[in-house]
C-alpha cells in the first residue's frame, strides 16, 4: 500500500472516530405555518426531522392556533419541540432550512404567509451571533406563540443571555398582559391536547372551524395552575 493511501485511510478512520465521539447537545425548535394543512405539515416535518441522521426528537408540544403578525393572512398553527443532536448549530440550521424547502417554503414578504417555518430557539447554553444565525433566537422572549408551546417542553430551560428560565419569561409576559391571540388545540378523543391519540385528524380548536383568534383571548394550560416540572431541561450542555 502506498504512503498516500495509508494517510487517507488514517484520516478516514480518525474522521469516523471523531463522529462517534462527538457529544450531543439539546436544542429547542419552534414550528409554524399557515398555508395548506398546517397541522399535517408540522407533524410531517417533525417526523422528517427525527429521521435526519444526528437529530433525535425528544419532546413535542401540543398545537396552538395563533393570530398572524404582519400582512393579512390566515391564522398560524404553532408548536415547539426539543431535540438531541450531534450537529453543530450551523449544521442544524442548514437541516431546518432544507426541511422548510422540502415543504414548499417560499420567502417573498417579511412576516408573510408560509407553509412551514422552523426557528432554532436554543442550542444548549450557547450564545451564537454569526451571519444568518443568532442563538438564542433574539425575539423568543417577546413572542407568546413561541413561549407558550415552549413551556410544554422546556419550562426550566435557562435563557443564556437573559438568565431567566422559559417559565420566568412566560410569567413576565403574563404580568405585562402580553399573552394574546394564542389558542390551545384540544383532542376530540379525550378532550386533551396531551392525549397520546391526539393527531391532526382528531384534534380541533374550541372555537368554530374557521373562526379567527380574538386578540386578547388565550386558552393556555399554563395561566392558572402553578406550573410544576413542565418539560425536562437539558441536564448538561456539552460542547
């Protein structure tokens, strides 16, 4: 075997070892959409994400219907998930953009209607500020349609810039009276959005089909009872 071939084999072996030894990081991702069958699109997107090598979906929030921001358009369906990944933040973002494109995402108007929107909210305890990537997401603490579903899967996750948990950020918005225009989906099978049988085919919203979400109205499981142990935050953040 020639020296060059030996070097190539050694490099390949080291690369495989590096992949095997790469530590996983937990990340939080927001999903939204308002074109087509949004419930189905979000569900399918989560399945596609879970099938990507290096990404494992850990938890998923219920679906919520949200009044749109921006130009006139249909209501949004929103959710949040947490994942475990060995991908870097850039690699993860690249996968999210690819999945958006697979589901027909077209960027024409800022805050315009879209078939699928995937936002990387949190990546371990990292603070990342590079072109086209800001982590934590710079507006996650201002958005009820992000914080409410994020409460379902990561209430105790600490925002590395604001040094507050998701639960504390949620409470802050509640005190400001800023939790508006978000409505929890309920499941027909057991009248619960957290039912194991809840799926786009048997879930609905309390209002009539096609009704517009009333700004100021919020149906959320997090407002009245004291929130205890909502979601499991990462036990540690590994580089």
